[in-house]
C-alpha cells in the first residue's frame, strides 16, 4: 500500500469514528453520579440550565432528591431546595417542563416536596415549591406548558383531595384549580407517556379502549393523527414533520414502522427500516434535533442495517452510529448549543465511564461563505471546513465567534501532541480566517498525515480533522 493510500485509510477510519466530516465528537461524564442505584427518567434543557429527574438521592457530590439542575455556564450542579436536606421531591420524577419565565413543573409519583405536601405534581418558582392545589391523586407520566397553562397526563382521576371534576388522566392547571382537558372521554391513563408543544399545537399520545392513539390539540379541537399497536415514548416536531418513537411496529393497521416513524402532515412513513434488537424488545425513548440530524435514543442494537448501541443519528436518508453508543438503554435526551445530554441505565458511553448520565459534544455547522469583520449573529463558536482539505502547502482555516472572548486555535497530531498554535489572544465577535502553512511551531514542515484543529472560545470548543498530503 502506498503512503498516500495509507494516509487516506487512516483518515477514513478517523472520520468514521468521529461521525464523518461534520467534525470531532465525543462523550463526556459531567458529574459524579447517583447513590443507591438510581436512574434517570427525564432531561429538559432551557437556556443554560439542564434539569435532570428520576430516582436518585445524590448527584455530582450533592444530596439531591430525584431532581437537580446542571448549569452549563458554571459547569456545576445545584439542587431545587435547601442544601440541608437536598430539596427536590419525595418520590420518583417522570416528567419536567419549563415555562417562558423559567418556572419548572415536575410530574411523577411522589407524596410531597421540600416544604409542601404536593402529590405527584408541583411547580418550582422563585426558589420555593408550589403544590398546585395539592396535586393529583395518581401518577403523572407527562407534563407540558401550553398556552399559559400546565397540562398533565397520567394515572389519575381527581385532584389529590378527591374533589370534582373527574379529570380522567388528562388535566390542566388554570392558575387556581385543575380542570379536565377533554371531559366525558374514556382514557387508559397509564399508557399516556409523551407530550410536545410546537407551532401553537399540543401533540400527545393517549390510550383508549380502541387502542393507542396519537393526537393534535389546538386548545379547542382534538384531532387524531394515527393509531399504533404499541406505546409512544417520545415526540419531536420539526417544522411540518412530526417524529414519534416508541415500541410500536404497525401504524393504522397497514404501515410497518419499527419503533420510529414520521408524519408529514398528511401521511405516515417509516424511517430507514426502524430499530431492532438482538437482546430484547426494541424501543425508542427519546428524540433530539441538531442541525439537520435527528438523534434517536432508546434500547436497540441496530437501526436499519447499521449496528448501533442504543443511540443513532438519522440525516433524512441514512443512519449513522455515535462512537460506541452506551452499554445499556437510554431513557432521556436533551440538547443545548452543541451539547447533547443523555440519561439512562448505562455505566459507559463510548469509552467513557459514566454514571447514568453523559453528554455528547457535537460540532456546530459553519454557514458563512466567507469571513466578515462584523458580528455574525450566531450563538455558538464554529469552525468552517478548511480549504483546501486535504492540503499540501497551506490551508485556510475559518471560524466564527458569537461574542468577544479569549480564543485559541491549535493543531495536534494523532498522538495528541501540540504541533502549532495559530491563535492565542482576546478576539472580538465576528468571523475570522487564518492560514496554516503546514509547519510546526519551530518552522519545520510537518509530516504527511492526519491532524486535529481545535478551536476554543470562552467556555465553548469546536474541532475538525485536517489532512496533510506528502
């Protein structure tokens, strides 16, 4: 094999390991983990805050009862309540929603919060818990904030004190009392698992005597979009497309779809053969959109014909794996900026030892055709594709900065050794470019091979691979 061919084989392997030409991607463990074999049921991102809920009593070295907050800016955990007792709620958290004012709604199976006797649902506002009228008399599986009201679904019939009206497992808090969303209809609330708000609509799944239905609600009219032969655990709305994930195999009695499907506003279709498992019954539990990809998490060992481990990405045509995936199932995902937060029952993500939770760092996409000296309006740093790449004599490296910050741009070899520092200074916001002449810090020509170009700006980072030809 020629030296050039060997280089290109190495490049192909590296790009496959890092998810392709989109850039460097990696797993990371944020925090210390949980005590007493806890697990995560829900993750919700809101701005710089990431809320994690489930069944645990410790996280990141802090005592925290079943819910905690990760601050992306400070890189630290905080609890929802007093440090003395760990705050939180006294039972399992199944669902979390955040309204436009930053108030946090928590649903699950619990008999109180710090300072209240709220049952199964409560609101964290201004540093204290609000019991929302005392709560509901049964488990809450899903919550959503829609048109100024808090919606809840689950296995409940009345308020916690047993007062009328009959709520039938689907209720909303109007600011002073609970009311039935669709009075007079019969539901089987324990199979209601997911809600999502988008385009001024509320999407949800409910089970009736006729089967599992998927619905759209506009505040007045309730429309059914499809009937499924299994449960739905995740909903993602992307423009006119609605993605659902679960453990179903058939939609509307005639459409084969294994665990994941898309509704385009008129009809359903399956995605790339769906998911399958060699070790158990496959299920999709969480969906996240980043750039032009749908990230799918759950419990499965293959997506179409692609071997994966519980997580996979869909680009609209093909499936691709994510650096080893996780060693056990994923139950929740959320994203902020270019970071995806993942929770579940796993102890390893990729080659990283994790304790039920991990974050997956993605590279943002550069959409500038050429550098400009003005503010770009983007909200995250980004490396544009170097040009040319592969290169011989030199290559132009372009990047974006959303705000003034300390900036470094460095190149490393495949052994992780620093080769060249191109930028190390304070820089204003905007778009920039720098030429690399394929020489190291001593001025010597570098060897042909693969190099990592790594950009840091403030608390963000972005990377891409560069290939130097003989």
